[in-house]
C-alpha cells in the first residue's frame, strides 16, 4: 500500500497570503495525484487531478505541481472561502490512498 | 447537473448488517466507474471500494474485504454497498463518489454522505 504523507498538519495563513501544502508518496505514483478541499459538514470537492490539472470550475489561484513522490498544492492568494482541510490522493495503485490532510486556518 | 444521493445509513449493533444506496442523476451512470469512500468522525478520508461501469471489476480495501459487497444496477442508476459483520471501527460517513474513469481513479463528484454508526 502506498502511504501518502501531508505536511504540515496545520497551516496558519492570513487572507491574501500564499499557502503551500506538501504531499509525499512512499513510492512513485507518477502524476496520478489528486487534491481535494473539504469544508466542515460538507463532502470533499475535487480541486486538482493529474497532479496539475484544475478540475472544472476551480479558480486559477489553485495550482498543483510535482511528480513521482513529491507534490505541492499552492493557493496563490487565500480567500476567506479557502480555509478548509485539503487532502491529497494517489490513484496509481490499488488500494487508493489519501493523505491525512492539511488544515488551512486563518492566522 | 450531476447528483449523487446516498441513503440507508443509521445505527446498527456490532455484528449487524446495513445496505447503503446511492442514486445517481445528471449523467450516464452506466458509463462511469464508481467508488465508496468513508470518513470516521473527526478523521480523514478512507477509500472503501470500487466498481467498474459494467460491474465486472471490483476492488476492496483490506479493512472491509470479505465483509462488504459493492454492486450496481445500471437500469436503476444506482450504486449499493452491502455491509455485513459491522464493527465499531466502521462508524463513519459513507460517500458515494463518481470515478474519473479511464484509469484516472480520482473522485470528480461526491454525494453528501450517509452516516453509519455501529454501537450497542
């Protein structure tokens, strides 16, 4: 099983600032990596797939990069609606596995 | 508009059974692979099971293998999860999620989830 490790666990950021979230895979997942956003009481929402492709309707301030074992989600200028928990997920191998999440909170 | 609506959750005793359903609309259900993903209270996301568009290919997480059965009825645009021998650690919100397809097994649409509580 591929283990996905996200860092940091919590990121405190002021509105308008940049946020950088990391995700590391225990073995190569190529570019088969997705990012999700989840707000309290809501289902997750797909942000990024293929490591760097934004899903339909996702604002350009969200960007993904990386391949192999190291991945990054960048939110260029945090808006109030971006404070949430973010998960990465690999889909290169079964079982599908998620990171433990990074909570982005208001500083 | 893509919609996924789960139902069937509730309180069940350890060792009991429950069947979850997911009603799909707004897309050609029979063309899409589907997944179940769960989230224990206050915890992260855990993939549970996958089924191909025809139902011919199925995968399970080790944690549920032999106890849970995924199935689908394309004529009824519905996905199911039969859960047997339930344990306390199966307590979670269960989400039905549409697969990206073509070996791109991310979840592009999610239902609102249904809560399963396993407790005596």
